[in-house]
C-alpha cells in the first residue's frame, strides 16, 4: 500500500493518536449544476442560498446536535444541514430503544464514560428547557444466576468510578419490591436512567438550529464532493467556497468546510474525500417484541441483563416507552440492507460490500454460534421469549407480538473487532483538508449527543480555525 496517501486521524479513547493508511481520492463523475433547493428545504424560509461557511452532512441526532452547537458558538457564520430523507432523524435516531443511559458500562476514565455521564445531565436539562417529555424510570441490571454476581459487582465499581449517581446493589427481596414479577439473586439499581423519544429530541435540535439562522435541506442525498476554483457567477468571492457538494438529483451547495455525520453511510461518505474504507460500517438489525397492553403490568421499568464479555452484544432487555408500550429485546442479526427494518429486506450492494469485508468474516467466524442463535430468535418468537423468561418467568409467548426494528451502524476493523472509539477522519489533498468525517460515534450516542457535539465543535474549530 505504499502508493496510498497517509493521514493522521484521532481515535478518542484516552489521548492517543493512531496512524492509518488511506485510499486515493475517488474520481468525481457527476456533472455540477447549481440549483435552487427551496422546495426541498426543511426550513420555512426560501432564500435560495447555496453557499455556506460550514455544511453538515447528515440530519441524525449527532449531526443536528453538532450543527446546533456550532451555530451557537459562531452565530456570524452561515451553516446548513443536508439530509437525504424527507424528514430528519429518519434512521438510527428515530429507530432506537429511547433509553437515557447513565454511564455504567464503560471503562473508567474513558471518553465514552465521561461523555455519557455528562450527556445524561445535558439531556435532562435540554428536555426541561425545551418542554420535551421524558420519564426517569430507573433501570435494574439483574443477575439471575450466582455466577453473574461478580460481573454485576464489577459493573457497580465501574459506575462508581464513572461518577454515576445513586447506584446501589440490591438483593432478591428488593428486586421483587421494585419489579414484583422479576426474579434475580442480585441487581444493580440505576435510578437516574430514563426514557425519551430521541427522534423528537433530534428534531428539536434541528428547530433550534434553524431558529439560530441555520438552514436545513431535506431530500438531498450527497453523491460527491469536489473542489472548485471559482465561486458562482465568477464573482469576486473567488475561492471563498471551494467545496462543492453534489446531490443525487444534481443539486449543489458550496461550502468553505464540510462536517460529515453520515451514520450508516459514514464510511462511504468518507471514501468520497479519499479516506480509507476502514473502519467499515456493517449494519446489525435488532428486532423487538411488544408486550400486549393487558400484560404491561408485568414490567414497570427497564430490566437489563448483566453483560457477558464472551458475546459481542448486550442481550435482550425490557424497555418501557414514552407511549406506554413495552419493548422486549432486541436480538442482533446481520442486516442485508443498511436501512432495512424488515426481516426480508435486502440490498445487493450492501450485502456484497459487507460480506466482502474480511473484518466481518472474522467476526462471524469467531461468534458464529452466537450469530446462529440470534438469527433463530429473530424468526422464532418462542426462542426470544425463552431468553426473556430468565428475568420474568410469568411471560408467555401469547403475551407478545412482533414489534419494531432498528439498524445499528457498527464500525468494524479488519480484524473483526467492534470499534468502540470515536473516530474522526479527513481525507487527502485540498478536499481532505476542508472535511471532517465522524466515522464512528458509538452507543450511547443519543444520550451523549450534546456532549459529543461539544467535542465535535472543538475538533471543527481546531481543524478549520473558525
């Protein structure tokens, strides 16, 4: 790979810098055409403006939180958000469990731990300030077998070191007092865990952004980034807006700088400015069951398992929703379509792209038994219910129906390891110097979104010298 350019990017997990090898820039093929995108704007105003200081690509919760933070810091600059769907927060931000996490699971001293604990406080304050309803339901992490207790106690120690407030370990009797139908030998009680509709929170970020003067363009699917040598109309602006962002329908906007928060497509967006294809985004679908309304008395709050380090994902849990429903699950199976929320959804490019990546093949080889089990539980409700009965023995198959699904953008490295760090990337050449890609913003990105936004805004300021 000696012929490839190199670029240094930061992986935020402590304070270290990793060197990576990057691919050469793609050859642009789209024909540039300046268009007015007023009919496609999320904004109620129709200014026809298509030149901005900073353009944020991606209208999910991370992109919108970052856009809001940037415009609050730099009100004198012109900002825009580009979103490929008709509405903001259409994918991961609107298809998730809706939990406000407290920061128990993460390595003490890590950035993930700090951002989650900080993000929880910021999230509650934001919801209070903007009249967004939420509930502090609490959460029990339940050890159902004695062999899980040492792992539970380590989680308690982690939570304490991370500054999670109110944590305590309770016994079987108190578990029954809090959750009469739940059974366990011990549990970790997290009273500050809550629930909220993260899709509504993300859309509120978008409204805040607009109210501060930002513009949001929907149905703008980015297909290419180019550098240009002169501004529209050959005006005296010259090289002020050298980056042209091309949309699928030949829409264009121009920018001084670009921040890409592409979620499920973050790797493909990054490759367009010459970045490496690694870390690769692989979609994993999670299918939930719904507890029938007449059985919702079986569970009051969040009931979670003790994580097993032998498995790559957390496992099934019970999650109350803001609408009063109760979600059970999810499993975790390979998604044959990056935005495929049905069991039978399939996209040839997404499937070939993922299965052709050696990192996924290594992950599957290492955890094939886990994967087969998860796939089986996806098809067989009785098998999924059997897992849930470990915590609520009264639960029966006839008490549940099939529920919604979500797709998680999981970043993988070439060794098949789940990338759990924050990854920022740029690219090569003039184009790369004007772009910042958020390649990975790992869970719990929604809870941490306002704290992540501050970190992204710092990185944007440092790189682009705003």
